[in-house]
C-alpha cells in the first residue's frame, strides 16, 4: 500500500492512484491530491487506517473531481461521497456508516447526494 506524507509546498504523488481492484471490494477512498491535502486529507487517511473499519480498506487516491469541498472521501462499492471530512469525523463515519450501515447525513456531499423537499 502506498503511503502519503504531509509535505508542505510539495505536490503529492498522484500517478499511482489507488482504486479498488474488485468491483465488490469495500474501500474508503481518501483523496490525496493538492486541494484535499491542503485541507488535511493525509490526517483523514491516517485516521481511517488506524480505525477498525469493519472490513473496508482505506486507500489514498488522486483527485476525485470535488476539489472545492475536500477532503473528499468516497465509500465504495455503494458510492457514498463525503465532503470536508476531518479526522474527528472519522469515528462517526466508522461507527455509523461502516459498522452501522447508516450514512452520516451531515457529511454527505450535497452536489452528489441531492436532497429535495417540496
Ligand atoms: S483535490 Fe481532492 S477531489 Fe480534487
């Protein structure tokens, strides 16, 4: 597994982007590209790596296209996208989502998980 380190003023390696290798593999994909890294994504990835994630594998990735709302965390295969995730959000995501099966509404990415009320 490739490790990423916080290196201020240095670009993170993104050419070896990691993804889940199997369609049914359960992964936590934490963006490690520039904008997300500047917002603390390395610490978010480290927090997921330390946690008991109930069989989900935490992986760093390249840009996931949601740079203005990072750190971006994507749970697959069910495709749940979280935005502005901080290390202190990780225990809630682990307990409520990864172990309890219920998404953390407050951290859902609003452009991807749109909510409508009439
Ligand atoms: S830099 Fe993380 S989504 Fe683009």
